């Protein structure tokens, strides 16, 4: 009986408003210099942060909706703005959209797992959010760049063999290792920023509604 009532009350006005707010933040970040930071061959992003916040505070459904917004924005941005070596690959929704929709599931699962593991600690909730944010960001990067490698590794290899312009890391290390190097180069800053910002906001939101989870 309690489970039925819980499910009926899940999509409350607070949930809808919170999700809409995180979607709005995603769009604002995506259309300002704060959201997409141009790198030589990729665009480092902060758009994953509101997705993580929505997931940890409101649940995986909210996170996936925000992730969908993130992915669609990425596809459109790369289609019309371009400007980087990898931009044409992100026009494919399997690269730009699908990983952004799915990685909130990893964030949610990690948050639950670490929440249980650290439930007895005074700062368990904060620690679980930090680890879920950091590892969730790593999963996001791995999924996106993994799809680039699986779908376009052969094309990039042909470009390399043909003497066409490719990132220096790929030219020096080969396609697989080069993509890994670029993933780490861009992914680590994104991981650190997410691990610092997202947990602080989630904890503040917890306090604002009187949530007492440790």
C-alpha cells in the first residue's frame, strides 16, 4: 500500500518544477561560454552537471530527461557550429544523445550503492554524491568517446593513413590510444568540476526540503 502511494506521489509539482529548472540550467549553460569550453579538438562541457544534480536529487527519470536535453543540444550545436575535429561525429545521435540519456542510470546506481555503503557515516550522503558525480562523469566520457571509437575508429584511421589532419595525440599514439588520451585530457577536468559542484548543490537542496539522509 505504501509503495503504491509513493509511486502515485512521485511526480509531484516539486519534481516537475525541479526537473524543468535543471533542464533550463542545461540550456543556459549550453548557450553561454560556461557550458561548452572550446578545446583544440573537442569541446569540454559542464552540461553534465545539472544532469547529475537532477539524478541525485530527483531520481533517474529526471536525470534522463535532462540528459536527453543535453544530448539534443550537443547534436544541434555540433551540426551548426562545428569547428572541432570531432564535431561531425557528434551529429550522430548514437554519439551525442544516447550516452547522455543513459549515463544518469550509472550516476543513480552509484549514488544508491555508495549511499548504502556510507550510510553510517556522518557525511555519508556528501561522500556518496562526490563519488557518484566523479565516477558518473567518467562513465559519461567513456560512453561518448567509446561510441566515437566504435563507430568512427576506422574512418579516423583512414584519415590518419591518408595524411589528413587529425589530433596530435592520435597521430602520435594511433586511433585507440589517441582517443583514450583525449578522453583523459578532457574528462579529468570535467570529473573534478562535477565532483566539486554537484554534491554541494545536492546537499543544499536536501537541506532546503528537510531531507535528512546522511
